[in-house]
C-alpha cells in the first residue's frame, strides 16, 4: 500500500490509458534517483502527456497545460534554443 507523506509526490499508475502494453512502455522508462541507493523508473514526460490526454479526466486536463509547457521547454533546451541570451 502506498500512503502517507513519503509518497504524496508520486503518482502510482496501475493502468496506462492510451499507451502501449506495460512491458513496452517500461523499456522507455527513465531511471531517476529518488534517494540514496534507490532508483525508480518513470515514463518520459511525452508518454505521461499521451496517457493524460487519453484518460481525459478533469484532474488530467487540469495538469496538461503545465506538462505540455514543461515538455516544450525541455525540447527547446535539447535543441539549444534560447541558450546564450541572458538579459
């Protein structure tokens, strides 16, 4: 059981709406260090966005703009857009 303050920042997914089978998605998961000697695999943000769009629940629609903005920023950073111009 996942409960309490220790896991309140995590969204534990039991069903992947709009995504491929779990094993297929797991291959693209990214290892994230969450604590000393503890790494969790998380889906790339673009896959989380796809799932939230497919689920289409109010709580998912509410977070989509922030997730999409974050994804756009990450893609720009990967391409080097906006680097070297500090004001």
